């Protein structure tokens, strides 16, 4: 497969856009920090007490949802089984062996559901 000059220019443009986005984001953060610093210095000159604050908001730790994996497993399993049924019924005779293409997704879904029950081990 050969790449053209246009492909290279597109990649360079995307990389430049990404670097530009990061630069603008960093400059905005620096400007925000400078404004906060100036406000705090002006308040200190006037003798106004200011509470301490974090420049970056702390990330809230979310508890993991225990139902995401089995739901994803059921969705993958049912969609792939339905797709296999539709393909088995509608494909012409020459392509009839292609009905098994969604089988890896069915195994993945069954694996997610099995993992959920094995991980909990509480004998639900």
C-alpha cells in the first residue's frame, strides 16, 4: 500500500491541530492561574482573608458499577446470536458458511457474563 503526499499532509495537519489544541489549553490554564494570583494579591493588599483552594478540581472517585460487565455481555451475546440467525436464514447457498462470523462476539459476551458470576462467587 503506498501513501501519497496528500496523506502525509493530512497526518501532519492532524498532528499540528492536536499540538495546537494542547498549547491553547495550557495557555488558558496559565492565564487563569495568573488572574487568580492577581486577585489574591489584591485581596492580601486590602487585608481580606481568602480561603485556600486547589487550582485543579479534585477528581471524584466513582464506585465501579457491578452491572456494566454483565449488561455488556448480554448485549454482545444477544446481538451476535440474532445476527447469526439472520445470516443463517438469509444468506444464499454460496455464502451460507458466513453465518458464523459473529461467533467471536457471542463468545466474548458469554465470557463477560461468566466472568461476572465467577467474580462474585456468592452463588447468586
